[in-house]
C-alpha cells in the first residue's frame, strides 16, 4: 500500500476530479471542466504518486520509454498539467475506472486546446493526439456522439498538419482516417465508414511504396480495416481481396520479424472463414492449415518461455 501525504486543499481537488466527476460521467450528466487550481493540484498529486510507486507502476507502463517531462521551447506549466491529466486518465482506465478516466482525458484536451489557440504550430499535434485518445475512450464507455466529435476534430487537425508537412504527418492522417472509419461503422453508418478507410489505404500504399519497412505494417492494418468496411456494405469479393493483400504483407513481415506471426495467424483464420463462405473450400482449408501451424508454433514458443522462466 502506498501512502501519500497531501494537504486538505489538494485532497479536496483529488476527490472532486477522481470521484465525484466519475460518478457524474457514469450517470451521463454534463460536467463542468476542472478549475485551473484543481488541475494544477492534480498534477502535483500525480507526480507524488509516480514517485511513491517507483517500480510498482502498472504493467503497461513497465519497460516503456518515458518521455522527458519538459520539452524545450514549451511553456512547461500548462503542458505538464495536460500531460499529468492524460497520465491519470491512462492509469484510471488501466485499473478499470473508465468513466473517471474520461474526465481526466477531457481535462487534458481542454488544456491543449488553450495552448493550441495561442500557438497552433507547436500544440496542434498534441491537441490532435489528445482528441484521439479522448474519442477512443469515449467509445469504450459508450459516449458515441461525443466520441465521433472528438475523432472528427482530430482528423481535421491531422489533415491540416499533413497538408503543411506530409512527410511527418501523413501517417498520422491515415491512422486518424482509420479511427473515424471504425467509429462510424460502430454506429452503423457503414456507407460513410468506407470513405475514410479507402483514403487511409491510398495514403499508406503511397507511403509504403517509398518506405516499405516503415509503412507496410500500417498498410496491412488499414487493409484489414478496409476488409471489414467493405463487408459491412456487402461487397464481399472486394473485402476478400483486401484481406488477401493484408495477409500477403503480414506473411512477408513475419518472415523478417516473428512479432508479426500473431497478426498473420489471426488474419489467415479470418481469410479461411471468408473463403469458406464464398464456397472456395480448398483455398479455405489451405489458409486454415497455415493458420493452425502458426498457432501451434506460437503456443510451443510460449510454453518454452514459461518452462525456462525462473
């Protein structure tokens, strides 16, 4: 158990942000944004918590590179507060407190929005990232309309950034398009969902032609997304073509890097099912056998690691 001393005002701010606010989210009520003082105090608490926990951080944080808290040239006060709120949101979500995490993510977006209003060239990328995170987590907690709004705002920013600096931001634009496509499909706007994913595939295909090592994984992921979106509008043969191309890419990636074998196993299995559904049983059987062989190999490798671990 970790005990952290804090003054009464800080404790009050923490209770407001992480308890009362979370209950309001759970009830679907509108929330007022945290005051600047509350956000500042929460940042102080977060730093204390991180310091006290030390090596006992949640497993998802272990081994992950920790970016510098201060970024040269950035007004570190609001920037650090936004980072602190985002970290609290991640921590709360990882402990199953998704509704409470939403309030922290929303606070981070509010701060980045203020910073971006004063200096969009510096802070627009941070705002887009925070909006994407907020949108994803809103979907997880079934705030669907709010999630779509956040993802659409993120896409608008990424599109503007990519127009000014395509070399850096086109991959972010493509991922943002995929995110929106998935979100639209989740709310059964299937025809609309197809368009952004098709654009994402076009971007990744162009990027992968110039630098396959960097962008073929993104292309493969976008193709699997395209497969689902095409299937959603009953274009099954085109969906199969997209999935087959994704499998071809994952097979090539797995040859060079076994980390992709899990993806290859999963999508070979999906390919087998789709082929079977179209009556192409011999091809379905071959894909299924290849998938099973990879699954067995992954299981054997996992068992070997467990046997040799102390």
